[in-house]
C-alpha cells in the first residue's frame, strides 16, 4: 500500500517494480499475462526486460491501434467481407464513424482521469457516495456488451454481468485502503509521460499471444 500511494504511478515504473519483485522472489525467467492496464504494462515489461520474460499473453491488443488499424478501416469501408469475419464484428467495427462515436462515449472516463483525475479523486477518498458513483458507473459500463447504445441499458446489463457483490467488494477495497485517487494516477502519467515510449515498445524476439475477445475495449480482426 505504501508504494501504491507514492506519487509516481507510470506504467514503466510499475513494470520495473514487477521485474524487481520477480527477481527477489527467485524467478530468473517467467511468463507475463495482462489484460487492460496489465496488457500495457506487460508490453513495456517485455520490452524493458527481454532477458527475463519468456513470453507475453495479453487480452487487450493495443498494438492494433496504428497504421494497421487505419488500413483495416479503409479496406473494410470498401470491402467489408475481406476484413470482418462475422456480422457481429462488422457491426462493431464498421463504419468507423460509429466506432469513433461509441469509443468517445465509452472512454470519457479515460480522458477525465488522464487530465483531471487527481482533482476529482479527492471526492472518491472523502465520500462513499462519490466512490459509489465512480465505481458504480465505470465497472458496469466496462462489463456490458458493446452493442448497447443506451447508457442506462449498458449500466443495467453490465451490473448483472459483473455482479452487485463484486462491485461492492471493489468499493470496500478502495474505501478501506483510500487508494481510489492514486489508482487514477496511472491514466495521467501514462498519457503525459509514457505514451511516447509505449509507441516505441517494439518486442523483437519474445513470443507474444493475444486473446481477441469480441467485447474487449479494443477489438481487432485477423486482417
């Protein structure tokens, strides 16, 4: 908890902490798995410590959000059947204007926490109601199928998928440890400090596997 509440929460720092921890535990080599932020940290960890990491498995393919994704969007706009393998995949990723609109609506929290997370994080630590409003909205939204356009419907479905007990358990952990505010710091520090390095995080030889789930935040095709 003491380390978690320090000022520095950049993914590169977290990757270094994990590598140091594994070394102190006696593991010279290991396999890294990560989803969401873990996928980003895992990619940086693998790039920074290739002599330690035997393989990387992620469930969030952020590598796709580059030139490949742009090419996929252009070809998919003209020839959808060449790019998208199922109707569901085509409906989620095509057309690009609708995808951008959904991401804008669904990723508002990411932007807020990247820019002013430190400020409204005080409300999370000072008020159980503020914490409930934050966790109670973000967790269900992230747990609902992306096909739902109505926010209230996504909240309802997401809460059913995630489970009220799981939401409450997370609330208790954040409230008891007073770590809601510092948990937002990773967004700000990644956005302003590590983003350029992450774009250059090329993994040369380490084997990488990706589980590409249809309702993941970032979904890519096999194109």
